[in-house]
C-alpha cells in the first residue's frame, strides 16, 4: 500500500495554505479564457471583413423623426407677371399635361369647380389662381384655357403652397376686339380698326398679348369703299386719306366724308419692318363714338383679310367674348342634323352639339377672303377641306362615336369643337 502522503493527507498547515490560494488561481483561469475568446472573435471578424456584404458594414441610419418637417416660411406678397399655361388642378394631379387637345376636358373640370392652376413656362412652378374681391376666378380664366397666357397678379406663399391673386390675364395672339372694331395680325403686331359715322377711321396697335403699343412715328393710308348711303347720293364710293398718329400717340387716325350705316370696306396700308407694302382689309360697321369704345359682344362686328410677307392673313374672331360661349345644338330635319357656322376671323358658334348616329351637314358661311380661314380641318373625321371665300361650304360627316372633337383652320389659329352625344 502506498504510504506516500497526498496533499489532502499532508500537513494540515500546508492544506490550509493550498485552500487559501485556490480561488485566486481559478479567477486567473477564467480571465484568461474570456480574453482568448475575445481575441479569437476579433481575428475572425478581421478575416471575414473583405467578404462581408456592403449592407452589413453600412452605418445604421438614424430613425426617422415622428414629427413632420417644418413648413417653408410665408413670404411677403410680390406682384409678378407669369407666362405659362392654364389648367385644371384635377387633371394636373393625375399627371396630365396642358395642351390645346386637353382644353375641352380642362374647361369641363373648371366649370365643375376644380381650382385653376397656372403652370409657369421654364420653371414649371404651379400657382393656384385666386380672384380679387368681387370676381369669379373660374370665369376669368376659362376663355384662356389651352393657350399660352400672360397672367399678372400678386404671388402669395403660405404653408408650402403658392397662390396668384389675378389682376389681368391675356392669351397670346388673342383676337377679341378691345375697341369694338375688327382685329387683324401681322406677326406679333395686332391691328384693330374702328369706323365712325363721322367718317373717322381709327387703328389701334397692340403686341402679341394685346398690350397697347404707341402709334408715334408710324404713318400710312386708308381706302374706304361704301356701296350704300353716301354712294347712292352721288358719291363715287371710294375715298382715301392719310393715316397719322393722334396727338397723344395712342392710335392712328384718318378722316373721310361722313359714312352711312351701311357696311364699309376699309383697307389699311401701313408700312411695317420687313414689309413696306403691308395692307389689310376690314369689313366694318360704322357706328357712333360711344358704341365704338365699347368692347364687342359675343358676335363679330367685322372681319379682316390682308397680305403679309409670310403669306399668312389673320382675322378678328367671330365669337370672341369675355367668357366661353355655350355649345349650340344642331337642328334635326328629315333624319339629318343641320348647323350653320359663320366664319369671320373665327367660328360662330365654335361649339356644335351633334347626336351620335345621325348624319350631319355643317354649313360654313365664310364672310371673308383671308388665307387664315381658307382651310378647315376636322382630324377625327378625316376632313381637310377648302372653304369658299365669301360663300358657303357644306361639310358632311357621320358622328359615329361619342366624344369631343376639335376643328380648326389650317394654321390652328381659329379653333372650335364638335360635341357628339348619345
């Protein structure tokens, strides 16, 4: 039997010494184990780092704030003139773009109460149109839908939105008479002629947005032909007079013998830059001084035709008015729909309602000989037709589908639409 003493059987004093040192040894072992594991983990991470996905190494983004970002500060009102397009906000929110083809839809939405939006050229910024006190913004903007427009007013920015309180609005190459006469266009220059019963003929000049231009420094000549009234009293019927600026330079004026109430043919000859031989002929209804200053109502007071270097002739609109005219329904007779449309610097009426499935005959009565209105286009029905000058042209079509279909002159300056309903 082994008689060698073990630690446990050794001297009690030694045994007590061993027990006191045993806890210190265990703590050291535990610490060394933990340290080795930490070192081993770091070595593994350093080894795998090159192949870790990039997403795993991206810093953690800050959690989004539950509160909304601060609204842009309100700005002081600023008076501005904005050039752009008018559109209804409903279709704008749906991602549609302003265009002449979309005009019919925009007019319906605005009439239905949709807020009017103005999209600025270039910046594409959107402004919600508001009217000053006592005015209705939708009625103010409706006539200009689908055309390039200049809008002047006060811009107000509030709570991240921007508004334009409209003071004035004008469409590019808009032809409505401002002085109660007839309008023609030569490039960006517009001429409006007015004949008075006193024998005075006035010509007002304006730019492409119908802003008045000074007549100072310009001069020309007029020729007036009237087959009734004074002509029947022994007058030859043809009179000429120099056309000169008035004292204030606001318009050009010429004076001939007194005119009767009969319609007069007035030719204005006015040298222009690039066209020294420019002339335009208006069919004018002579009137009294007060009536001449009034803005023309819905119907035309006269047409115009003339010559220009580019071969384009332009006319006063037959249906120009301060508001969009209501559509006119065709009249049915013996299984055929009939509608009469006056062509005199525009179309009157310019909106015709037809019934689907019933043959239609549209009578275009053209009371001018200008180039601009000489051609009629109705693309949806494959119509591209010449209109007889100073006469009537009947256009037959079969409205076989519902919808709204635009028609226009060859230059797309004069526009209308056909509305086909069930």
